């Protein structure tokens, strides 16, 4: 995970918010306050847990920066039934098939990922498949998008 995201860096306070969430910025003041000037891999666990559902509000560059911290936390807490992070992150990384406008939001966040980073996401999703009860269309989404990034065997 570390090597895949070694090039991810803090995008700057002004680039934390997704353009789609800037209109709601006042509602997200706590989120941006907690992520401001935090090194990508050093997000406090309490912040990740409290903001388990906040990654979609980040800009693509901020998403890329903080995604490894969320993935690491989700792996470490995969069997913790009190944590929402593993299941929400898993669903957030799956290409939506039924929500209008979501594929664009998905692409906004996933396009900045390199091939190596996308492979790391695929490995995470495959590991979570064993832990999190993924719905049927999630499996299809993994097959349709992320699986194409698996190295040839």
C-alpha cells in the first residue's frame, strides 16, 4: 500500500473539497478542519472513524492522499463490528450501478489513481469480499471495473 501511494501528497487546504461539495462547504467545516495540514498517512484513527463516510466530499487529489489511511484502517478493523469504515469504504470503492450521477463522481475520484494504486484497491476489495457482506451487484462492479487491473497470470 505504501509503495503504491508513495506519490500521494497533501493537496493543500484550498484543494481539500471536491468541486461538487464546495456548495455545502459550511456543512463540512469539521471535516476540512480535521484534514487540514494532516500528512496523508497520519490521519488519527478517531478522525477516520468519525468521518467514515466523508471521502466522497474530498477533491480527487485529497481522496488519493487520504485513501491509503482509510484502507489501512479498514483492514485493521475488518472484524470490528462497531466500525463503519470497512463496509462504507468497500461500497465507496465499488462502481455504482444504480445511482444517477454516481458514475461521474466515481470517475472524479478514481481517475487520479495510477495503475499500481488501482491494483492496490482491487486487492483491498478482494480481501474485504471475505469480510464484508457485499451485495450481488457489487461483485459485478468489481468484475466490470477493478478486475481489469489485475496483473496477467
